[in-house]
């Protein structure tokens, strides 16, 4: 009998303990929200938050209206330009290995070319002396970052104007129009007529940070090879590590002039590459100033003379300069 009572007591104690736990859980105040179902329709925007229009760019060559005339240094009050004037020279990012546009002269040690003459024209307009210029040699990938952090006042380095780049920097009006083509080794069969689409399985080089590389990556067939500069690509081609180079026709013409074993193909350019002088995004007054300089160069024939000096031999006599587009 005592054994039976002991068993009953243990079972009753267990039931009471379970019931007690249930009471504690019910009084703990903890609740578990249901997981919401995903919305099948987009939520309506809050009336308190104004809608922000997406940035648009209908013409990448559209720049700011040029100043009516070039002011004297003393008349300039813009903070960015005053900083340049007080510094005493214009700092410009350039290439030192883009033959005909910006390349070091092996005999004088100076950097010269079409882009350098454009930079000198701006320095002359500001200071009355084209020599008031500090040339900083940069790579293609350096161009936008150095403008953004203020390390250079301007970039004159065959910089193509694109809507995407307008989000990061400002441009002058278009001062030269090029197009992306291909330079190949003359050893390739049918070399003179080859296009990018004909180079399936071939190693094609383009510099990092360039629109040429972006376009190359969109073409099916070629094996993409990169280098820091177009000259770096030429070295890879000469070493047998690349079969072709793609880039603006003006740049490729310079490479071909340096290496007679290569040729710029006659295939149609696959892009239109409008060149602008790069500026910091905030420097709109400087952009208007530079646009006045460019317009004056074109009007008095200096642009044509500069073209013929550097580019007439490989590319023929000067065409009409690009038509500027203003009103940004």
C-alpha cells in the first residue's frame, strides 16, 4: 500500500510541475509576431519624400556655354581659377607615351603632341605664357580620380566624353573626334582589313580604365588582354603576348609610326570617340573659360594648324573641327 501511494504522489507532483511551467509561460509577456507575406505590389512612395528625377544625358558632347570673351586675370573672381592664378601655373594630367598626342621627345626630353598644344593654349590664355604649365604624367586609369581629388586642374589625355563620366567630372566642349579601331601585326593573314569581330580567339589588348577596354569586353570572340597604357599593349604585342591592340585611331596611328611591323586596319571604326578636356565637376566657370579658348583656336585657324602639325602625315589634312554643343 505504501508503495502504491508513493507512485501516486510522484505522478501528482509531475502534473503540478508541468502545469506550473504552462502558467509561467503564459505570464511571461513574450509574443511571436507572424512573418509577413512578401508584398506583391510596390509600396506607394511616402508623400513626405519628394521624388528625385534620375539623371539624364542625351548628348555627351554637350558642355557649358563659353564665356563671351576671355577676361583678364584681374577680372576673374571664380575661386577655382583664382587658386590656379595664385599658384602661378596650370597643372595638367597628360600622357607621355601616346605618340602624336602626348609623348616624350627622346632628344629634348620634353612632352609634346596635339593634347599638349591644347593645354599650352589654355595656359597662354590664363597667364599670357604657354610655359606656365606643369605637366603631370598619368595613366588612363588616373584621369578621373586625379580630377576628383584636385591633384590636377585639367586632363588633356585623349579623354572620351561619355554620359557616365559626366556623373564624375566635367568636360570642355569637344575638341577632337576619333573612333575605336584595331592595330594588328602585319604577320596576321589579311591584316589590313581585319576588324574586332574577325579576331576570334586572338589576344586583343586595351588599357585599363578606358572606353576602348569596355567596348572590347562587349565583343564576342577576342581574348581580352590588358596593360596600363597603349604603349604597354604595344610591348605585349612585340613580345608575342598579344596579337592586336584596340583603341582610338589617333593613338593607334602613333603606335604604328613607332613599329613598322604593325598596321591600323582599314575596317570601319566601331565607335565615335569625342575628346574633351577633363575638369573637376565643380569647375563650371573654368569649363566656360576653356570653351572660349577652344572656340577662339578654331575660329582663327590655330586648331587646324595644330592638327596638321601632328596628325596630317598619318591621317591626312585637317578636317573641320568638331561642332561644339553648348547649353548644359
